């Protein structure tokens, strides 16, 4: 049963990925729908970042991780190179944890 479920999910995922290029020229979206889709993508990304940075095993992750993510986000917003963004976020989180901030 598990193998069948995995195969069905794989086929469904592939179908969704292939549908985009096949339907690109056949479906036209209004400007309002395009704007809503862009907003929805932003909201989903923010929700993912919030969930990943604020929780750990369904509990609050402590202050070090959200502060590290915020420092990384600030560096990315200031257009720092990606490697520097990751290093700043990791160093901030590690430094705060070393200082005793949970």
C-alpha cells in the first residue's frame, strides 16, 4: 500500500510540473489573478520562514534562532552575497547561543 501511495504521489507531482509548460499558452490570467498569485507566494514564503525560525518540535525555538534569521534577512535585503548572508545568520545564532541566549 505504501509503494502504491508513493507512486500515485509521484505521478501527480509530475503531472503538475508538466501541466505548466503545456497550459502556458492556453490559459490567460487577469492582472488581478496574477497579483493575487504573487501575493500568495510571498505569504507562503513568509509563513515558511516564520515556522522554521520560531518553532522547534512544536515549541518556541528560543531567541537565538529568530534573531539569526532576522540578521540574515537584513543582510539579504541589503544585497549581501549569499555566502555572507548564511555566515552572518549562523554566526549570530551561534554567538547568541554561546552567550547563553536560548
